[in-house]
């Protein structure tokens, strides 16, 4: 951790002089906007914190333009951004656009076309910045013409984390084999995952340890649980695109959909049956609490977002499991990996987001400069280390990133080499309305008010109603 802090501090001192060797250009370009205050809103995540606490301060030193980034909760971020853009009030000059909601924003014409904005004003085009430097994740923020509407600031996969110290214990290995008849190992199948979860819940209790067999992102009042099912657990069973038939926009089996089909019901049964083996906070856990639970040593394994994986594995000030974190692809059902490799499916969610400019911004040109500063290659490595995210192709080969990769059991290498097996959310302009229709049924399945079968039968009907009302069916 001391080496990590040193790397970050060293980079902070060098940013203002860096700017790809074009500090004079940035000062000149920023001069007309000196004293301008840009207001932004984003989710309070490790990548967002780095942008607000490091990048914004150095951008101000370089250009004289102040950036006030309001990093807040996920639901508050969406509420504030959408209300501002709907009212055209111009409170925010840039907003965080999560990959799964960008199609809704484009459909509602909320966002400035960044490609056109820069092309029409060559004086604002920063040297050393190229949109070609980004990974293919930037494609999610393009329209059908290939124009960019958001500058990616984070991108990561959701991985399977496990406790190497627990899985490596000789007494645990012997006891597991005695009980289950095969060797203890990180899970590559769902039966094995369930056995591991049951075993370590009992093993930890017998050892007097505050740990359980698995995390569960199962909040019964937050969309994080719906996303966990639709974007992580479901796809690993072979449920793609929310079970929606992409030709007819039907999600119920009787109409050609899959949201209440066999794979979906198997996935939801598997997931809800893990709750007895999860920490007590599972039903109040979003992605943030899952990361905190694992970092506190309260789970032996779990699906964890990559933005948390890096710091859990390397930051001894926040994580008690540093040096004991294993990273793997999540388990999948038979055939899913083959479908993902061929492009006919995916094993989980390639998450991330971008900064975009609302049409209502009162400082569009100054914000264009800020978003290009965000896109500079030179600070991508430190940002990757701080937030477990990579948006630029060359970042994987950076020496600092490679060093952290080794500490984090190859997390960055895994994302580089297997990222193609993951996918972003389907291109649904009705994303928000559709997910909201599904939410109460996932909550009811987790709380035990509905069986998984009842929940998915209800969820598909609710989703089909949304798609029908919006004119997507027939």
C-alpha cells in the first residue's frame, strides 16, 4: 500500500506540468474561461473520487477553470441529472452517463454531440488527445453515425473474488473433501459455488470467525439487486438481454421471450438460495456494500465489481484481505462460455460510464476542455490503480498498472484478455422504465414474499406492458 500511495502522490505533483508536454496550449485554451466553475454530478465510486480529488484540481491549476464534481449516491446522481436535463435548467455542465442508460439519454436528445462540437471548433481540440486511444468501450457512447456523446471515465468487468487464505487452509480442504466428496477449490460451476458457500458459512462459524460463504448483492429496496440478476447472475446461466426477444420485444416465454424461462428461473433460484450463506447485511447490500463486506473479510467468495476489486486486493488501509484475494471469471452454465466466445452471448456485465455534456449546460466550450483533459493518456495508469478501471488501450502495459496487476492476482490482465466475453447492457431506450417494472418482483423473490417462479412470471408481464405501452410491440 505504501508503494501505491507513493505512486499516486508522485503523479499528483506531476500532473500540472504534464498535459502531454502541452501545458502552454492548455493555459492558452483555458484563458477565455478562467474563473468559470463547471458543475458535474456522478456516482461516489473510487474512479469518481479520483476525478474529483485529483484530476479536477490539476485541471484548475493548468487552465484556471474550476471543476466542482458532486459525487453522490447512485440514485441521487440519476435523479439530479435527469431532472436537470428534463427541465433544461443548466445546473450541471457535465453528468455521469452509465453505459446502460445512454440509449435512453440519446433517445431523449439530452446530450451534446462531442464529435461535432470539437470538429466545429478546432481551437478547442487538445493536442495529445485522440478518441482512437480508447478501448472499444467508447463505442457504447456513439450514435448510429459513430459520433461520440460521452467520454469514458471508467470501464470494468464483474469478477469472481475468493479468499485464497480460506481456500488454502489444510483443515478446510480436509473437512470439505470429507463432507462433499471432492476437493475444495474456487467455483467453476454453480453446484460448486453453492457447496463452497454452505461449507464456509459453517466452517467460519465453527472457527469463531465473522465470515460467511458468499456475498449477495440482494438489496430489497434498491435497483442494484435487479441489476445483479439481469446483468450478472442471469447471463451466467444463459439469460441474455433481460430475456427480451430482440425481434418482437416480448419477454414472456409464451410470446417468445425468456425472462420467465427455464434458465431465468434456475438463475433466480440459485441466487436466492445463497441468502442463508451470506452475511446478514446481504438484503441491504448494493455493489458498494458487497465490496465493503468482502474487504472486511466477511465472505469467502462473491461476484464483485472491478472498480472495487483492485483496492480490495491492494489497499491495506481499507481492506483486511490484502494478499489473500484470488480473481477468476465467474462460474457459468454449460454452453454459456461457448456462446460468449462466439459473440452469441456473454458471461456478465462490462460496466462503466462516461462524462457527457447536457444541451442545457451554460459552459459547453469550457466543459469540452475538461472532458479532453479527462481523456489524456498520461493520468490513465494512476486512475486505473485508484479505481480498478481502464478505458485506454495502452494503460494495460503501463509498468505501474502491471505491478498492481500482480498484487491483484491478475485482475487487469483478466479484463484485458477476457473482456470480450462480457457485454454492456442491451440498447433499450426504455431501460429505466423497464428495469423499474422488474424491480418489485426481484425484491419480492429476495424477501421470500414470492417464489422465484412467481416473481419472474410477474416480471415478464410487467416488462411486456412497458414495451407495449411505449410502442415496441407490433
